[in-house]
């Protein structure tokens, strides 16, 4: 039996997903801010984006606002960012 183990980050289930595919700066970060406000402290927002600026924007915004970027996955020009509400 050949089974792969997922890391705890990869297995982290988001409480909410924001699909920002096709949206460009500054829309992904604005929508991220709106969506995170709807969550309770400790909940996780999954952000899907294809704007290259979204990664840096979300990382900087999270640091500034007390939220935590749990992971950033890049695949075929798309980003999957998990943000935990602080």
C-alpha cells in the first residue's frame, strides 16, 4: 500500500474561500480584507489568485494587520494562500 502523508498545512481546511482568479491589483487584497472581516479569530481564509502582485500584497497586509499567512502554494501561475485571522 503506497500512501502519501499530507503535511498539516496542506491538510488545513479553510473556513472560507475567496476566488480572486482573473482579478488584478488592488482588487485581490481589497477582497481579502473584506472576507477576513467576516471570519472569527483563528479561522482560515483560502485565497485563490493569479495576479503576481497578490502574494506580496497579502503578505505585507497580513503583517500590518496582525493576521498570519500559513502557506503560499504556487502552481501553474496560480496562487493558493492560506491566511489565519489574528
